[in-house]
């Protein structure tokens, strides 16, 4: 089994992929559609997205399974197909990536708040376990628990993935800048608190994704690095902060805009750099080219 952490020990800053939702929407995914269902109904489109990121220079691609927990899929009455859709997602990215690139199985939040007791910790753990096991069957090299805001849910996801698959786990939280300049998740978690919790749960790689453009992510990475000088950091930044135009949310940061920020992210301690909302294969191509020069 190839380990992502072993590849990082070589000292090279690795390139991750970019946005999936943005690309799926560009191929016709409509509001209210289930992105994970596309793994069986629009397989060629999902494959093309993963392949485009590989061709752009990504060292790894994620899977189209962000909302693939049974709890999340129940909004589409697809909870009984969770294993099928996650395994399909992994097989698509595995085929697109080939043997030379890593595949990270994406697990996002359930959308439920554990402290409200509307769901139990046991049921959430079981849902994450089912998802992680299906992603492993599909051929992923590691699991990425991403876009988290609550420590209790992130810890359950990490534990479920580690205990059921034995794979390495990456965990990223989404931080927003508060009026006093501090970075916190919507549940009030600081980067330092995130680091302590997810490492204690067994995450091998930590970081941040979504919520911020490349400029803000530099600040977030610095905070994470101050809390932990050694653990590898993955960062997936948005293509700038979102703006509303003609009723649509758009991201204005172009591939050319991010060139100087890629080196700055690497300088402040990021070990894996990719994109989130609004980024495209062209953004990833710029990141890969800049990191080659770096």
C-alpha cells in the first residue's frame, strides 16, 4: 500500500485537485440534483473531471463522494445506495488517476449537529464507516475528511475511517475570519483546537479547505503551523471569496491571480496545495507549474 505521508517525506510540495462542484455544474448538474448519483448516471462526465485534474499536473485526485454518507443521501432518498455510489466514485477516480497518482476518498459532513441529539454518535459513526469501507473497496489510497466545522463529527469520521479501513486519514476544517481577525469554524473551533483534536483521533495530515481564497489561506496555514510545526498540511483554497452576480455565486480569482500565492503557501508550511470552490484544471495547472519552479 502506498502511503501519502511517505511521498511527502521526499520534501516535494504535492499538488491536489480543484473544485468538483464547480466542474459538475459546468457539465449540467442542476440545483437539487444529487452529485453522487452522477457516478452511475453520468460516469463519463465524472471521469473526465478527475482526468482533467490529473492531466493538469495534480499528484492526487479526490472522489465525487463528498455528500456520500447515508444521512446526506437520505435527502434524495438514496441512503440505501450509499455503498454503491461511494464505491463507484472511488473506481472512477482510480481509473482516471492510474497507478502513478494518489486517490483520496472524500467524506464531507452529514449536515447534522450531534449536540442536538437528532442523530446519535453511533449512527453517524456507522454511516462514516460504511462510506469509508466502500471507498476503500473502490481503490482509494487514503481518506480525506473535509470541510468540517465541529470537532465531535470530525473525530467520529476519522475514527470510523481509521478503524474500518486502516488507511491514512487527512482531515481539513473550514475557517472563517471573525470581526476581530481570528479564524474560527462556524462552530467556534480555532485552528489550534482543530489540530489537537484531529491528531488525537488519528489524522496523519491536517489542514483547511473552502471558505477562503488563497490570500486568507496563507493566514490559516500560518496559524496551523504555529500550533503544529511538523504534521503535513493540506490546503484547498477557493478561487477568491464568493460574490453574487445575476443571482449566481461566482469566484473571480483567475489562475494568473494565484501565481504569487502558491509560493507563499509553500513558504508558510503547506505540503499539499490544491483548490476548492471556483477552481478549475487551469488553476491546478498553474499551481503545478509554480511548484515545479519552487
